[in-house]
């Protein structure tokens, strides 16, 4: 996605999506017309096929490709589903409708032999179409099931509501305790930033820690925007952080638990997720800083911990071979965690009281980063 894409309207992007989808259908039909077995080439979505893109500072898919071919029965079914999905998307765009990924899965029940065997199949095909067309699934009018995250902080934005009316919202004064809920579409024709005096965005993994920071007034005291990631963040959440970082010049600080899954949350925010590497430059924030619980913090603060389970160990060893974790900081973190065989949650800081995280832990880390005087 380029900067010019960001300036396009939703209608422009959807029209481009239709044109690109037509190209896929046309390619398949031409192959059939020539008596060839139709096929589609798609980049392999694995860590073996991601490579660093220096100009963008993110991880993208490389040149390794897989083939969806009608030569085998499963491949033929997938191409049939692809044709059905292309028509379904075209009809939605024409009728100004949208569908959740879950609804699309159930709609396929009416596609006879083209119906999906599981929602993973339909989700993966939607992602395949993104890769092939260089369009977003949002341009296809496909919506995720999950909501975006919540934010609280002194930032004013304009949001176009479902009636097409622009509403001005301050995410500190005009919201309740739960904050402003990020919609699934956060492009500038839907959400436009007006002004902020915040110094940074504190992206927090867990709802408990988000509520703790809000209750303790961290957003006001530290002049911060506090954002709840809700675990592995939704695409709209990552896109919102990307826009806040680039358009409002706000540093992104990622505050998570200390375990292999939380490390992956950070990597998806900063470097791009393997599953969505085709749109890493659209979602990832290469300058994001990890401010979460570290393995060293476990030892320094004598935090309550849990032992690593077999899945944790497997994930950590996998991260040691993941090119996104190749720098010294992450290798030291992972190796030390394997050595002490422990992990810890953010809420473990409550061992020292409900105010410890905002009175001592975060201020010390923020001071080291130069975010606090």
C-alpha cells in the first residue's frame, strides 16, 4: 500500500478491488479456454518466506510461491470457491453491503460444491485475495468478527458515523471508563485526527492493566494515550497505531506480559505479523519500543511467576529461528526465559500495590527512554 492509496476514498478503493478481482477471474477463464489446467500462484505465508524490506523497515513476503491448481481435487475445489467469492464480493460492493468473515463462511453453504469446509478456509482465501490483488479485505467489504481496541487520552478526532454524519470526539473528555472504541475501518475517510498534546501511545496487552492505568490517571499524569491491545491486536488496532505514529508523530510503546506469546504481540506491531506480511508497511510500526515485562524484571522485582509449559518452550525455541527476533536483545530475553523456566503477567506488579505500576515501574522505564523529565 502506498501513500497515494491512503488518499483514495472508500469508493475508489472498492472500485480498484473490483478491477483486480476481475483480473483473477479473467486469468482463470483464459487458462480454461486454452485447454490448460487453471492455477493461481500465491506467496508462501511462512517465516521461511519473510525478508526484511530496508526501505519500509518491516518484514515482507519473499519470492517463494505456492500454487493452487485444479490438477488435484482439493485445488479444483479451492478455485471454485475463489470464483464464488469473487462474485460475492462484487455483489456486495455493487449493493453497498458488507459482510463479516463469519457470515461469508455461512453464505458459502449455498454455493453447492463450492462451500467451505471450515472458516479457516474462507479466512485464508480472503487473505490470498489480498495478496494477489494488493487490496485490503476492507476494500472487499469484508469485516472481522472482533472489535478494535479501546483508547483513552487527550486526542480529538472526527469520526463519520453510520448515518454519514461527522462527529467530533475527544477520547478523554467525551468517553466513559471504557474509552473510545476503535472501529474496524480507521482510514482517513472514516476517522480523521484533529489534534493532540499527548507525548506517546502506551499500548497495553491486557484489559486489567488498561483499567489499572486509566483508574490511576496515567493518561493525564503522563500526558499519554492509553490503548488496550486486547491480546494479539486486531488489524484496525495496528492500523490506528500506525496512523498515530506517522500522522501525529507519537511514539508507540508496547507494554505486555512476559511470555513468548506477548513477544509475538510486540513483533506483529513493530515488524509485521507473518500472516499479514503482505501489508506490513500498512500496519507495522518499526519504531515501536518494547516496554513490557522483561525476563530480567522477573528477577529484579522478584515477581510472581508461572512455569513455562511445553507450548511455551516450543514457541520460544521457534522464536530463536524467527528472523524478526534476531537482534541481541530478543535473543537474550528468550534464552534467559528458557534458562529460568518462568513467565510473568503484567498484573504481577500488583505484588507491590495497586499504584506501583504507575508510581514507580513505568516512570522509571519512561525516564530511561527520555519520555518523562
